[in-house]
C-alpha cells in the first residue's frame, strides 16, 4: 500500500509517500520514522478509516489516525487482517 503524511501542502505531503506492507505494524514503523513515537507504542493507538477518492493523487484514501494526535497520514487502501 502507499502511505503519506497528512500535513502541510499536498506537494510536501507527497514527498513523504512510500510503499509499505498493508499492516498496522508497517504503518507504525512508518509513523515512527516521522517522529510520532516508537512502533511498539503506536500499534494499539492507530485507527484506519475509509475516506473518499482523492482525484488530486488518484487514491481511494483511507485516514490514519493516532490517538492523541488525530489524523496524521493517509493510505491508498485498508490494512490486511
């Protein structure tokens, strides 16, 4: 799945886009690399919710929220169970 941070301008946010495995653990690792805490601490605080199609970037967007931070990132799909 693709993931990007949700902050600043769209151009700046797209500079943070990466391809990761569609798992909570990989999302936690990605968020940790962007300064949101340690992966093990983040895993239980992450919620993924379906959002809408974003025609600017061509993604069916899913919001990544972290308890205490709000929406911090977007993905182009859900996590695998």
